[in-house]
C-alpha cells in the first residue's frame, strides 16, 4: 500500500489532500466554538444553520462554479481563488 507514495507526484498530491482535510476539520471545530461563543445555549441551532449553509455551498454552488470556470485558464483560477481566500482570512484576522 505504501508503494504508491514512492511516486513523488502522487505523494505530493496525497499530502496536499491530507493537509486540506486537516484544515477542514479544524475549521469545523472552530465553527462550533465560535457558535458557542456567540450564541451560548442556542449554539446547536446556530451551528446547524452554519453547517447547512456549508453543505448547500458544497452540493449546490460547487458544481455550478466548476461548470463556469471549466473554460477558464486553470492556473489563473486557482491563484485567484487562493488570493481571495487569503484576503478573506487576513480580513477576518485583522477585524477581530
């Protein structure tokens, strides 16, 4: 099973996927803590709503976005998306 990790390209992609999954897990935990901090006893309802919105984005918006950017240059789309996400993270960090 570990033989496939000898392929450097695959190992890099696999590592990137693992890191992304860890980030998603941390995001989910942070979202739960934020919901509790903001809503107290109503944190369950707030978290349920936030996770529902997240899933709707994954299931509904992602396929539409993929169809739209399919004909665009892949590298430019990825760099732009990362820049927007980075800017948003910096904005949130600076505002709080």
